[in-house]
C-alpha cells in the first residue's frame, strides 16, 4: 500500500467506518515492523483529544479547514446537518495524519523496510532545525557607554550607580534611589534582542516589562516634578502613583503623560500602527508633530498610523489580547498570517520570507509563547499554508 492508502485506512478505523476487507489490509500493514507503534500513537485517544483542544483554541476558517482535508483526499464529506464541532474528532485525526505522519514516519519505520514516501514539501521541520522560544535576556548600557549582558549569570549581583542601589535578579534589574539627592540625571538603557524579554523596576517603584526587540532609556534616579523615560518596541508599564511628579513616556511619534496607571505601548517600526492601550488609571497622549492630544479611559486604546497622516483613532481595546505577550501567550483575533509571523519573527529570533500568493486566512486563538516554533507552525499549517525552517534562521512561508 502507498502512503495515501494507509492514511485513509487509519482514518476510517478512527471513524469506525472501515469495511472487513479494509480491516484485513490494515491488519497486514500493522504486522510490518514499526507500524504498530505509529498506529497506536495516531489512534491514542489522548492525542486526538489534545488535537481537538488545539483546534478549539486556535480556530481557522471552517471552509479552509474543510478544503485542507478534502484536498488531501481524506474520506470526509461535509454534511450540512452536522456542525463543525461534531466533526472535530475526525478533523483532529486528519490533522494528526497530515501533520505528524509526514514528520514521524521516518522516526518509527526502519528506512529499509518502509514503503511510505515522505513528501519533503510537507515535512515541517526536524528536531535539528526547530526554534526554541525566547527568554530572559537583555543588554544594559551604562551612562559611560559600557555594556553589561543581563542573563542568569548576573542574578544575585549588586551594583551602585550615582548613589542608587542596583540589584540584578532572574529576568529583571531593580533600582533603589534610597532617598539620595542627585544634582543631575544619569541614564541607563536596557535593550532586549529578538527572542528576549526583561523587566525593570525603576527607582520610583514603577515597573516596565520589555517585549522582544525593545528598549527603555531611564535615569537611575528621578529628579524634580517629572519622571521621563524613552522607549522603542513594546513595553507594558505599571506606574507608581506620585501626585507631585508626572510620569512621561517618550516614543518616536508620541509623548504619554501619566499619573498612576497601567498601560501598554506598542511602537514597533514594522507594525502598521502605534498603539497605546490603557488598563487602569488615566493617560494623556500627545502626537509629536501636530501636538494633538487625546485622553484615554481604562479599556480604550489610541491608534496612530506608523506612516502617513498622524490621525488619532480611539477605540475600545481587547485588553487580554494586547497584554497576552506579557502573560506568556500569543493571542490573535482575526489576524492574517503576516501579523502572526511578525510576532513569531521577534520572539523566535528568525527572519521570515514569503513565496507565492499566500491565501488571506484569518486566525483567532491562543498559544503559549513557551512552545517551540514547530508547535506553533503545526497549528497554522492546518490552513494549507506551508512553513519551512531553513538553518534555524529563516522561515519560508508558501502556499
């Protein structure tokens, strides 16, 4: 039997729609070395349940999912009387066959005994080419230009800068001005690379969470009636309340004035918009060129195009989705593949290349950022979009 015939028989077995003659064919195949182990893995209820949950949590267009299954030649018919959820067990089984089989056959079957041909275009990746998720890493640039690598080796160490105590912890750097009076501002900058994240506890007790490819420039001790920092990339802030000292965040397009609040700012250059999302408190945002200001209420976001006319748009925000990165998740709602791959590129420190016409599929769902790239791409692959990892440095996206 060829590979396609085996897939069909296994899927029919899962559907309990296999004829006696087909059952005999499957039984003969199972007698061959290594096939039983693969069959047990594909038909294990726990694997099917996990795949079902994966599809529930990361939804794609129903029509696209059906097309993916039918194009593969699998024996599934779309009945109008059955809901998409009713077919999830079969879709999960098909996903295992379409996804796992292409990767796993070479692991379970001895090459000299296998009569199954693997289509290399469908092989997502090998363990050697997989991409690990990002983690706690950053570079601290001191006021004199010296650079300090912030990683696990710095945890527990202490330093003093301009009278402020500096303590390095796991994934964070913490400043304590200790009431010292300083006459002028001395700045530090923390920069996260692609694949990095970090947390800074500022000298006033405010906290900044840096996403990948971000930076924050800040004084080691604040002076007077203004606490001003400068940022790039994406940062979530929780600002300590101080009625006598306004907190200001300066970006390449805006200045954000804060009293005591929590908010997220996304200013990535390769995103179509700059966004400031308010979770609590109040902020006032001023556009740098026109000087136009907007006030935000909790649950709102201010959106400014990255290029072109600086026109504000204030709208209700999906707060959970906005700060999903801080909480260790990817989360999307109606996102196209380009939007998703920009996040993957930053978090997995990988370049993305597109080949051919990519179908306009919209994605909605959640996945953990601690997952390897293979797990994320395997879900996205169910739409018929192909992903190839090259030398652990580039993902090629193709139709």
